[in-house]
C-alpha cells in the first residue's frame, strides 16, 4: 500500500502556516525522513520549474531555528533531522532561495 509519509509523521494544523508536518513518535537526530523534491527537466511540461514536490516536501514550514534540513544529492532532495524530535513537534526547515521558487 502506498504511504505518502513515513509512519513517524503526520499532517496537522500548524501554528506557523496552514498545515505542517508533525512527528507522531520520537525521531532521533540524523535520520533521513525521505524525499521532498525531485528535479528533472522532463517534468517541465507539468511543473514549470522542473521540480516535483512530494507530500513530505509540500507541507514543510519555515523556521529561523529549524529542527530539520534539506540535503540535495544530484536531482533528489531529502529531509534530514538536525536534532532529536519529540512526538507532536512540527518539523521545520530554514527556507533557501531554490526552495522558494516553487
């Protein structure tokens, strides 16, 4: 069965903006939570910036003191935890110029 988010995450109303990604169980530091975005020139027909956002990448909110970060490896972007994250905590990243273009 397809699962758009890892079992440790859920979507919920955010105090930052709209919906956010929240931990539904404790998550340790330095964990790869999955793919947030994929860049392919072939996507341009459907996605103007050639970037497809996954469900995980679509609900990340900004923080100046984030508990996660986006790591780019070739054409795939991953979400990594920067610290231990407790249950019911919203996962946040610090937005960067490329992230704001789509």
